[in-house]
């Protein structure tokens, strides 16, 4: 199930991840247990939605930097450095919105 369907939804999903990561994702009663959101699925969705970013941002260097920030954020969360992971994801969001404008 795709959670992100357009660029605006992608930005909204970043906020959802920021509020829920690493382990406070709400349980959705309409989803089976294996479909519930978690940290890994959230970042998979963010990676899968990068095509919306690529459509909005032409600069290849910026897109590489955004991917690096996303990867660094997940790595920090996985290592238990939740504050760092959140800050990196916020940096990702900020750069995304600044470069899209």
C-alpha cells in the first residue's frame, strides 16, 4: 500500500515520520499487523517517494544530498540516536522545501 501519492503527500509523510519515529507509529485499525507502519517501512516509503522529489528538483547534486540525508537519518535512528535522526530528517525536509521553491 502506497502512503504517498504526490509531492504534497510526500512532505506530509515526512511530518508523520518526524512525529512517530522511531517507535511511536500509530496502530491503524484498518491495516493488518504486517501492514502497520514502523521505522523501516516509513523510510522505505520515503525512498520510494523520491521520484516525486526528482520531478520537483532538477539539480542532481541536491538530489544526491537529499538521499544522503535520508540515509543518514535512518542510520542514526537504527543506532538509537533518535535526536540526531530527527534533526537529519528535518534538514532533509528543509532542503527539500527550499530547493523546490
